[in-house]
C-alpha cells in the first residue's frame, strides 16, 4: 500500500509552507506529494494569504525535491486549455526528472470560476473527454510528426506536439463517483483511478464499475492502479487525536466514520479494509500543514506497518 500526502492549499498556505511539507514528505519516506487545484477557499477559513497555482507550485517543487512523485488531485479542466496544459505538465516533468503525474477532472466549483473570471461551461464532461484525447495524443505523437484534432470543443491543426515529457508516459489519474461516464473515461485514458472520500462500500462498488469498463474496452482490469483519497487524523492517544481534530474543525467520530482517524493501530486496520476491497494507494488529505509531527507519526507508526 503506497501512502501519498495530499494537500489543500486553497485553505491557506504559502509556497514556503508547501515546500516544507513536500520536503518532509520526501524525508519521511512517503511516495508522493499531491495538491488540489483550486483558487478559492472552502468552508469557514479565511484562506490567507490566498491561493497558489498548482502547476507553478509543482514546478518549484520539481527543482527542490529529488525522489517523490508530484501531481494534482485534480487539475480542473476548466482552468487551462488542453494544449497549454500538455506543455505545462511536460515542462514540469522535465524539470523534475520524470516524477510528475496528472490528475485531470472536469471542474466543479462554480464560485471560484465566478471569483476569478473563469468561464464555467454547462457541458464540462464532453470537454474533459476531448482534453484527455488531446493531451495524451500530443504526448504520444512521434517527434517530427504533427498532431491534429477536430472536436466539438477544441481544434488543433498541425501541432508539432512539443515539448515531450521526460517520462515515456506521464501517468494520468481520473477519479470520481460517476457510475457510467467516469468509469468509461478511466478505462480509455487512465493509468490510475481514484475515488475521493468514499466509504468502503462505495469504493468497492466504484472499483468494480471501473474494472468492468476496462474489460469491456479490451483492457485488463489490473492494468490500472486503484486508489482512495481520505482525510487523515492520527494521534498517539485519544487526547492527541481530539486536539488534531479540533485544529481542523472536525469531530473525532465523524473523522473515524469518514476517514482515517484514531490511533496508529486503528488507522492501519482501516487501511487494511480498504486494501481488501482493492485499494492499492491512499492519498492522505492533510489539512493542518504546520503539524509536521503528524506526518512523522504517520510515517513511523502507520506507514512502517504497511510495507
């Protein structure tokens, strides 16, 4: 079971804070540092000092880390044109020496689009499908040849399809709870399927849909990696769990029901239950980015029992 650190910087974080967390992620032996791609805070926080851009952040971290994978859960398809995003991701992959992964979703948070003047089209899923076709098509085009695409939403003519990523194939993550279109897209384009903040029952059901869609598409179901994203709140004892829950404004019982919370033993047990329904990787949503002792505890007493 791979454990990855997943952050939500729109809730309030500077680049320096993210760099500190990313370096701790690397030093403590976690597999990857991922971040959300949002421009507006959510819930009862001030969000200060304001949002940071996901791919600018990852470009900086690409030069200041050496081992961990770097990526997004999920880049909003509404934020960037697909050709531009293909260039950005390829460049950051080169800057990192081939450690980048692209999580791409349709975009859903209308308020952040209104706040920053970003168009929020009604038909987002069709755009996402074309974006995936364009981005993967650009990267797969042989150097010296050109790429063309004529879709409902995007037109590319004689693109040189450059630059290329450092990796032969940048892993693409697709995720969500959709019952039909999401599994179909994952079966066609994804290297990894991620389900965010889901129960064991919903996880098993959705993984089954994706596996079935892959087989229908003529692809081995085990060709994909299956993962969860879950909030994490671990403590050496009940008092420490309660203190960490209070800092992020959550109740312990709710965290235990909907995430990975409690003692290291409790969290290891629940991770085991996710593994039993097919999860191979978990993105640990860390909301208090100043509590590096939390990461150290997870590394020494949770991750150490999973290898």
